[in-house]
């Protein structure tokens, strides 16, 4: 049996953020009450995006990190879980998302995370393909 090496594409996070922001604005539209907050500075330790809306007496909230490397690490998962602990409240419904390149190794991602894949950035105008597990 022949073995082939997998080739992973990775991008600079700064390249991925505008596409992620555009997609999230469509997936979580303001017309449905969603407010999108994004990290303004790399100096602040926080998720890349926080999206939330008031729904009856509960807050629906999604925390999202963009992973630009070729593999999601345990540290990436631990960081998002730490943010979730801080942002989760008694009256809060919380979802965790990770945005990755199509070729990223996601084998470590737990089942309670949702995954959004970015297609190759230079490929087309429709650059984002959502797959949620």
C-alpha cells in the first residue's frame, strides 16, 4: 500500500477574518436580532467573534475562533472552552464555533463544537462553505 502525504493549506489569520466576518453576518443576520462583536486588537485575550441576541428571557450567544493553522490544537479547544465558561450564564444558551480552512485537521475537536470551513480564499466570490457537525 502506498502512503501519500497530506498537503495542508494554511492562511494568515488576518486574511481569514474578513471572510469569516462576512459569512457570520449572513448566518447570524442583524434582522433576526443578532449582534456581532469582533475582537479589535490582538492584545486582548478573547474569542475572535461573539454573536448574541435576546430571545424571550434568555440570551443566545455564539463564540467563534478562527484557526489559521493546518491543525486545531488542544490549546485552541481549551481557549474556546475557557471563553465559554466566562461567557456562559444561567440565562444563556451558548454555542461554540471554530472556523477553519478546508484542509485543516479537525480530529481533536469535541462534539459540542460546530465547525465552519472556509474554502480556498482565492477560489471564487463565494468563499465560505458551512459544514456543521
